[in-house]
C-alpha cells in the first residue's frame, strides 16, 4: 500500500468500519438523507445526515437511520458506543437544544459543524455541549480559508477533524476569500502539521482522480457532496438531479450568487458565505437587468411546475459544485464509494500489478 | 513505480533527458531567464525561456542558453536535433517573424504559445510556421478553460502538448471563467481521452504535494511558475522576490486585478485575461477609492525606490500565483526540481520502503 493511503491511527480506531481511502458523503441540507448516509457507511465510508428544514427533523431521520442500520444485513461494523453515521448542523439556523438532544439520544459517531454566526464562540458552545452528552461523538468543523483553520487551533474545544473546503465546492462556501484546494489544502496542512488533527478535503472532488489528488495534497480523507446528489438515495427532486447529470463545464456553467437565496426567501446566512449554483434562466435574466420582482414572480411560477422548474431554461435554485462536469449518471451511493475507492487504489498501484 | 508516474511514450522520446515526474518551469515573461531554463533542464526537467520585453531579446537569450549548455558539464542528455529548452511566446505582443527566425536558428525542443488576439487563427499561424522551420519543435499551447481546450481538438495545427492552467495561477490567467485545477483538469482530461495529446497541469503547484496531486488528476507532467521566481536564476528584482518568499495565505493576499497593468501602462492584453498579483498598498488604496491619478503618481515614485517599491506597503506590480504561501525561501532551481521529484516519488512509494 502506498503511504498516501494509510489511515491515521485515531481515525482507524474511531471509524473501524471505514476502509482506505476514507470517503465521506457531506451533510447537504435535506438532500443528504438517512438512506444516503447509511449506504455510504455500509460501503466502508462515512455518511453524514444533512441538516433538516427544521432542526427537529433530525429525530425522525436518526430514527430512520437506526432502523436501516438494524435491518441492513451489510450493517457497518462498529463499536457499540456510537452510530456509524454522522450528523451535520448549520449553526446559524439550527437549534442547539434540539440538536444536542438528538445527539444525546442517538450518539452519532460524528457531528459536522458549519456556518456559525459567531466563529469565536458558537463552535465552542456546540462542541462543549456535544461532548458533555456524547463524549464519543467526534467534532468535525468545516473551514474554507487559512484564517478560519488557524483560528481553530486556539479554540478551547479543539475539533477532532477539520474539513478544508475549496472554492470549487457546491452550496454555501466562502464568498470572496475562497481558493482552490490545490493551494488552500497544503497551506492549511502546513499550519496543522503539529496539531495531530486529521484534515479532510472537500470541494470539487467527484471521482477517484480528485480523491487521489486530495490524498497527495495531504488529506486524511475526502468528502464528496455533489457526486452523491446523483444517487437514488439523495432526497432531491428529479428535475434538480437531472441537472447535476446534464450540466458540464463547471467553470462556465456554475457561479456563486446570492440571487437564488433571495428568490427562495432564504435570509440569515452569516457574512462571507455564498452558494455555488448551476446557472439557469433566473441568473441570465438577472445579469440582463430584469427587475427582481419579475424574477421572483417567474421563479414562484416555476416552483409550481415541479421538475420542469429546473433545467437550462428553468428558474429554480440548483446548488451544485463545479464538479458537475465529471458526473454523467445516477449511481447507487454504494457503487460510487466502491468505484472511487478502486480508482484511488489504482492511482497508487505499481506498474505491472494487475488491475483491481 | 506507480502507474501515475509513467511518462507517456511520445514525451519520453522527445525529451530523453527528462526524468519522471515531468517537471517544467513556465515561460514567465522576462523572469524565466536563460540560466533558469538551463538549470531546470539540467536537473532532468524542462526549462522554458520567457518572452522578452521585445521579441528580439530572444536571440540574445537563446545565444546565452546555447553557451550555457555547452559549458555546463552537467549538460542535458539530448538528441542533437534540438535545444533541450523551450521558449515561450505571448502571441498578442510578440513579433511572429522575429520569433520564427529565432526558432529556425536555435531549434528549441518546444515553443509555448499563449494569449493570442484571435484564438481561431493565431495558434495555427504560429504553429504552421514553427513546424515549417523546425519540424522537431513541439508546439505547447496553454489554456485555462474547457472551451479553449476543446477548440484546440479541431485546430488544423494540433498542439503536441496542452497546458491546463487552473485559477490559482499567477500572472495573466482567465479573468472570469477560470476554475481550480481539481475540477478543471479532469474535465479537460476526459475531453482529451482519445486525442493522444499529453496534458500538463499548471497553476498553484509549488511543491511535491501539488505536483503529485496533478499527476493523480491525470497530468502527464506539471508546470511551476511562481515557485521558480524564488531562485537565484530568476531575472527578478530582489524586492519582488522577497515578496514571493514573505507572503502567505494565497487566498487572502493575492487577487486578480487589472490595476497594476494600468499603473504600468501595459495595454493590449486580449479579453478575458487578468493577472493575479500579491495585494499591496496600490490595490488597498484603489479599493478605498483613491483616484487613479494619485495611485499612478505614487506608483511611479515607488518605481524610483527600487527594491523598496515592493512589500506590503509597496506599490509595484507583484504578479504571483496563489501558491506563495507554500514558498518559504530562495533555492537553486536544480534543488527545487530534485526536491519536488523526491516528494512526488515518496507520495507513491509503498509503505515500508525506505525513504528516498
């Protein structure tokens, strides 16, 4: 095995069912469903449940996960202390009391914290309460800049894992100070060299090439979000999913813009986050100077059209990463994890060894 | 050896002195000097001479390269048909007649073409003339988007090598439709899968981690620019070089802006190119609303200050890639090539094998 494929000792111990390379499905809001999280963990990765429309939804979702894990014969090999899936929270909008109660009850192996109103206090506040009710739950924190990453090194509640998200990511990432993984990741890795904290790479990874590249940059594991939107397990509208499969040329066909948040009436995201979306008619009309009220009217009409509201001529938010050009079909989450793993192992395989 | 490290057959034949992984120094205008190009090729990489202030300068520079190659005892092992260094041209500003005459006389192994006024005709025009006077000179073309890359597939003069430059790059890259290598590269690689044309990765690579990552993304070789600015061989002012070494946090401390071109009086760059630079006082004042005339006056004063014109409080253009946070000192070009090579080989080395 290549050195780049070795799992860090603390990861191998805490996630005993995970196979190298460490592949994670991101906690995408609503879309990262119980069945997606379970499928990824069952395939030897780590699946995260996404935040719900309301924090309270986590109870129903974690109950479903517990049931799926019990009935699934391929159920993940785990220690009995925690559920072999993680949960994600969007700190600015999630209710900490409700979230902590769910963690206390279901003991997920990891909690992924993101997008606080106050970086200095909110991570510590959540982490302290999580550790109090569930000492075995790892704290994962997602950052998108070197400054955010280094600030965590002096936090009173140190994260167990830091996820470094590059500018190619989908959904809400850094608005202005984001940068591609190829330079951001090694800079963070250098800052963390003596920390003992494993680093995961996210943003723009959709197959074994990106995953292997991230390992070379120094990642202990890789996170994919958009890739898992094109699974039957994702909790996503068909029209939206079709766009993930159809769109290509991530640079030309996606952009970061607040427009769709405004059209959807989403308010409250902290400063310096902006979502990447597939460009469609709403954005093109906005660029062409069509007034917001008109865009909003057309958007709300499109909402009524169901799956037809998405597409190149569609008007609905289609949050996605720049990796959409690498995604050409819907596949089971299990298949994706296994394929990416094989592609990564092949990258590091010696010449002359037979194909996996 | 790992599969990711195999050199493509046509590359191994054309550049017989090059050792895997294939490491290239970019043709940075003026700064990629004769001694830098020769040092990189002598270290088993491929060095490119940068475009000069005037195209005519290439004659003096290639003469110097010829002399250096003759007197250097470690002179690159090459076939006798061509010089084991490449030359770069900035098509919108370089004189094709002068450039072709130099290629005819010195027969560099490669000519790197970039930034034409007219993508549809200028590449073909240059490539045809180069091939007429020097059939063994490989045509390298640099692109920064999927659309540019796919357009080349139907060019009448096909490139021998395509360089895919990610948004993290320094100097003049894509203004608005650039994207990080982690997604851009594999999308281009898929489009080129049946082309037989080797692809090189550029932009944000400054050490063995980025280089190994690029190979995993499917690159046949890697190009570094900014990294080689921090060498004694680079034709660069000390104040500028000090900034490359000093600056960190590539996302926060660099940006793409036309401001410094305007301050320097550089006009004529084709549409959709914009340079990345280290942010200094000129840019901060510009953001704060200081009028251009005042910025220009202060800039021109700073020009008189020599090396003191650069620095965090300086005012002069400091074009550089986002990888500056990975560069911590000045090293010989030879040392850089050898270190990056060893770092890459180590990434692919099996566990248990002794360190290189």
